[in-house]
């Protein structure tokens, strides 16, 4: 069992509550890059069942499967999900939300190492994963990826601790 600031992951079942299986590959999905099948199209859809990103043409072919396929939006050059699409599927309560064209969105990818930190002079919190400055005190994570990584990273550290104790 692992306990840190209000988050406890004690088994794969508990881990599934925090990070659904369909969200785990999201960190390596390449949104807004060229589709491998239709080179002139960008990938801006994500199938929750197949756990793949694909373009509009692939989506039309895939629609026959009746899988849930949220759209990925480009907001200020960042891939994001609309909250109304994501909220029924996963607890997004601790992710920093942004308003873009009148819609609440959550950024998908975290800020990388070496990316300049928030320019907000009035930042009140810091992402627990990527250390990016956040404006909202209720937010713990900058992005979906940051929240996905947290319990997975804790699980990995627990395995390492067990190995060290055993040796």
C-alpha cells in the first residue's frame, strides 16, 4: 500500500479507480501528427476501447464498432479534451482546467523538462508531477498526463522499495 497526500494505491483494482486502463497509453498517443494510413490527415480522435489515436477518416471507418471516441482539440497548440467529454469517464477534479472558445478543457500532455515554468506572477500552486505553476489552489496537476503518471509512478516506486528490502 502506498499513501501520499490524499492518494492511496494498494492494488491493481485501486489503481484502476485512479487511472482507467484506457487512459494509460494516452501519454504516448501522438495527437495532431499525421495519420499513418492517411498522411494528409491529423490524428485528433482517441478510441477508449482500442486505446489508439486516429484521424477523421479512420474514425468514420471505426464508428461502426460503437466504441466511445472522444475528440481531441488543439487549444493554443496543445492537445486537450473538453471537460464535458472527459468528466463522465474519469475524475478530473484535481486537474487544472482552462477555458478555450467558451469551453472548459484539460490539457493532455505535461510540460516537459526544460520547458519554462509558468509565467504567472500570481501562481498559487505547483503541479505535483511537472512542477508547472498553477493559478488554482484546488488543482494538483497541470494535465491529464500528470494525473495519469502520479499513481503509476507511486506503484513503480513501491515495487523498487520491495526489491530493496528483499535484497
